[in-house]
């Protein structure tokens, strides 16, 4: 399989705006699937609502275009019933981190074997550029003209703290890194999250002085720092920068592995229960 | 034939019915008075290779049910008023994306937390119109532990056959009632609930190309027939479509596929109680009731007959689509109709719609967290009969 074999070509051209990063993420994802040799049959794409929630329009695997914020809940049901499937939840920051934030932390805690791919463009693009739960404090948006009074989530730290098996971040400038992180995440048996810092020049860029797509790319290039180097930066050097690469995870057994023990115990009859673990 | 008879709670009978129909997945969030269903599902499902998931809320529960069903497992959830409100969002997704599932609402008094967890029947219109937009609605209402079993099986059969969500709408009185239930041989339940499956070359398969009955065959995630489920307006392939003609056809089909089959579904149960021999002839009183209230109405009918008034009870086992023809026939045979219900008057509106001005229709409404008693129904009846 080649990346193109997963693409619904008749759905071209992409619905996304000029300069949007989502096409880069979509392409990296399809290349990752091709590298892993995933068949269309064994792959399920679950989306919610939002700009990146339209990604399923272009993917020829199994798919369900669901409700805003609930992609991870739907994906959890799919994976729980058929652990052999490769299940991808494609979401934006509004979908995953804001309306769906509760499902994100529980998917990570449950360690369900789903890969969450989050296009984080720091705002709600689909509805006209309102601030989301990842919009930085002070940033302007169509609903924070005087600057955002709230702080944004660090999604990777959030998912890591909640127990995700693999947490990683890339930007749309770092497409090769993104592809390899996606390969790693999709291969991970537990819950994995790949956050992709993505360009929204039309809204986030325009409201915050970077309306030019190329300038937004330069912004990602300059602010993203490989995780190993980021750790060595002085606190003042970390200002306005963020780490990329693999950022954390745990090696707890995935939900389906543990649930198979529950099924065995239930089938063996009364008086059986599964071994308690030592993790949180 | 019943393979065995067991003494059980309505909620247990719901679980038994789901298992009998072939359920393999449950996702839910604890809420009284439905929790027994989840507790039993958590042991019985894994014992047969199925899955019980306890989700973070009812929105997620409905989402997981839809995902599990799309992956091929007959799936259900159980909740009560506050949780049922949260499920409306993904109930709409199940209707639009045509993913079979069963949602049990063991009703309690509302609104909001209401009188937790006293009886109520005020979610009738919510079960019909709770999720936004035009959509089909298929709702069954048991009045006994036996009907909890039977109607749960019925709900699974129609959910799978019609690719649509089906709501089982019990109430706390029925859910916690303990009665004898006749359980059929488990073998009789095998493959009871089965969805239409695609045939022919996988490349030709379209997720939403309807069969002759208006229901598109559904493959499982993981099958060579690639499935594109979509909660947005879509074409036959499941690709998004903004074409008004397409949208109009789809909405019509979603409703029509259910409406076309109502003749085959469980609808009502008739009870007839006549006065003692020799009583002067009088026009009959009809009660239209459902859920636990139907049992109080039956008792009221017996008392009314003893007073010399012929009494009829039409117990609605299916609330939506509303059994128009059955209600109309029964109401026209009677002199007047009384509709007792534990709300301020919801089903009475439907009865009035069906009967029109041809016969008087009276509401016997009670909405205070207490069940309606036979005495109250009788008192209301004597008031409107003028006896």
C-alpha cells in the first residue's frame, strides 16, 4: 500500500483553507499507515467535529464521523469489541482538549489502544476563530479581543499525567518527524496521543500578527525544540518554545490485555478475580 | 415455551432479555434506578466473551455503544432521566448514522435531579423528540417484569433489523418490581437480533444504499466491506453531501423505514372488564395507560366495572411510533377515554390528536414523585363520567 491508496481522491481538493496545516497531517498519517502496511479493512478512523474532524472525508479505511468531542468515546467502543483493529481518533484541539477533555483523560487512564491524533491550531477554526482550551494566555481570537484571560492546556503533559502509554508532539513544519512519531504511536498497544501543532493563518495567525502561511511555518520552526535539547534550556530560553518528539508514556498493559483477563475470570466462574497491579 | 421460570426484578429481566437477544456489549454510567442492569452486565457479558465498559459519563456511554455496534456487537446501555438527557446527543448520531443500539431509560421523577429516585413517566416526549432534528423514534414501555424481558428482546430485534436506536422506557416501579418471569430456552434467542448484511463484491458496497425495505445493509468495522458511517448529511457512500434533494430523501427514509414496519411490532394489550350480569347498559370508559400506571388503571377498571360501568384498558406497550389505529378503534368503541399518567399530561395529547372531537378525552395526571393509585384513577373517572 502507498499513502495514495488510502486517499479518497474524488474528494479532492481538500476543504481546508489555504495555508492550513491539516493537509500535511493527513498526508503524514497516510504515509505512516503505508509504512506499517495497514490494510483498509483493519483500520478504523473515528472523527468528531471541527476542521480536522473532516479528515475522514479523505480516507478510504473504515470510518465514523461522529459528534463533537466524542470521537475517543466512540473509538473506545470499537477497540473494546475488536482489539485487533487499528483505531485512530482524529481531532482538533476544540474537539479533543476542550469539549472532549474528559474523554481524553479517561481514554489515557483506561489505556485503551487507540491513537489520538490532535491537530492543535490553537483555536476553533471551523466556527470562526474563537479561543479554545489550548489557546495561549494573552492570545487574541474572535472571542478574546482583549487577550485570552485563561491559560491553555499542555496536552502532552495532560495525557501523560493521565496515564497514556505514549505521548508525542510534532509540528506541521516537522513532517518527517511527525510521520515517524505516528508510526510509533500506531504501533503502541496502549493509548497514544500525537499532538501536532498546526497552522491556522486565516484565524489564529490573522488575530495574532502572523497571517502569512510561510511566516507561521517559520514560527513552528523557531519555537519547536527537540525534547532532549529542550530539557537543557534555561527557564528564560523556554519562554515561547515547546518540546517536540516523544515526550512520555508508561508501559502499563493496554485495556484490552487486562480485559481479556477479566473475561477469563468471568468464564472460570465465581471466586476468581484479576491480579492487582502496582501502578496508580 | 418457557424453559424455566424465575423470580426476578424488572431490571434483571431487562438484562436477561438483552442477553437472550444476543447483546455482546454494554457501556454505561451508574445511576439509580437502573444500576442493577449495569451490575449484572459487568459479570454476565465477560462470561460470554462480551464487554462491559463503565464510561466517564452518559455521553461517552452512548458513544462507546455506537462504536461497539459499528464493530459488530449488539450493544446497549441503561440509564435514568439525568443520564438519558445526556444521551440525546449521540442518540441522534445513532439515528442519523444508522447504527443499531438499545437504550433503556428506567424513568424517575424529574426535572433535573427531581425527586431522586421516586417514580415518574415524564420522559415520554423526550424519548420522541429529545435529540434535535427530525428523526425516527421507536420506544417500548414494559409494565411488568415479564414485559421487561419480552420488550427488551423486541427492542434488540428492531434495532438490528432497522439499523436504528430503540428505547426501552421502563419506570422505577417496573424496574424494581419483583415478579415471576418465564424465560425461553437460550437456544431460541440465537441470532434473534440480526442486522441486514451486505452481499456481493465488497468494492460495490455502499454504507447507505437502502435495501427494498429502506434499510441499508451494514458491515462491521474490520470487514472487507468498507464502512463509512456519518452523522453529517451524506450520500449513499457515506460521503458528506449538502444536496437538499439528497438530504430530504435521507430524512424521509430514516423515518419511513421504521413507520413501514409498525404493523409487525408489539403495540398494545387489551383488557375488558364488564359489570355484573343484569346491570343497565352504559357506554364504556376506556383507559389508555402504559408502564406501571397501566397496572393501577387495570385495578381501577375492575372497580369501575363493579360499579356498573363497562371498563376497558388499552395498555400501550409501544409508545413511539404511537399506535394510532389501535387507540382510535378502542376510543371510538368507548364513550370516553381517561389517560392516567405520572406527568402533567403527555400521552393524553397524542390520544386527543388521534380521537379528535369524536369522543371526550380526559387526563388523569399526577406529577409529584408518587405512583397513581387505582383509587385516584377511579375518583377522576367518576368525576368525568358524572356518576
